[in-house]
């Protein structure tokens, strides 16, 4: 990167870190841009110029791109479909480690009262990452070549957001998040799978279904 790009990336990281610290301290995403800018030691206009809105900053805090990619890069080399499910596992792992913090973030993102409520739940960087995973599954022959990669990525994202919505409203417990997302992903991908992969994805869906059934039995017995 050029020095200008490096400076911009550094300011983005400082703003994201400032917002994360303030949200942890206050337990609230209702922060002012002025407070975020002051903590990040940047001008008031900088958060607007780099992110556009406070909601976009909250989304950047939620995604934590650098740490996610570091964890993902340490995974064993597996096929493209398994990488999709491993990426889900890493993402949900953040929520399991700090459920109160991440529920606060998702509550803010799913609040439709703001003027920018139509903002996508994927940043361009994360969207590109997930599209690359789906594209790899097509190249490796797991998904049919006529599949629209962008639409498939959106379908998976909508499944993820729907599960997060039920979590925010206390209809899904933290331990149910990964199997719930995994079940939806497996069924969605199975519908687009090639003949050689359809049964494997159906078996994956059955595994998640069994996990969910077991969790519900445990909850009923408690």
C-alpha cells in the first residue's frame, strides 16, 4: 500500500478499536461520532469520511476482519465446502466467547429505526471473502456451474442474519447458533450441489439436525 493508503487503514483500525472499547465500557452502541473520534484521536469528520455512518462502524467492530483472517489462515487445508462451515464456526466462536457484547452489536445492526437501515450486513471485504468461498466450491465441482455466486452468497447471509435475529429476541440460545446456521447453510448448499456432493451435504444437514435435537432434549430435561 502507498503511505496514504496505510494512513487510511491505520485510522480505520483506530476508529474500530475506539468504538469497540467504548461499547464494551458502556454496554451500548448508542455512541456519538464525536466520542468515537475523540477516543481514536482523529478529527470528527474522519469517521464519516472513512465509514459513512455509525452503523457501518458497528458492523466493522462485529466483523473484526484482521483477527478473523488470522484464525482462518491457521485452519487445515480442506475442501471448499468444509471451509464454508469452518468459517461459520470461527464466526460463531466470537459470539460464544462474549455473548453479551456481540448481542449488543447485533441488536444495533438489526434495529430498523435508523435512516441507513438498508445497509447490507456484509462489508465489501467480508462479502468478497464469502463469495470467494462459494466460487471455490463451484470450481471444485461441489456446486453446479450455473449457480449465481453472488445470489448464493446473499442466500447464505440471509440465513445467518435470520438466526442472529432469533438470538437477539431470545428464541435461540448461544449453543444453538452454530448448528442452526450450519443446518440452514447445508440445506441451501445441498439445493445447488452437484450429484456427487448432494448426499454429502444432506449428511451434513443431518448432523446439524441431530445436534439441534439433542440440545432441545437437554433443555427440556433441565
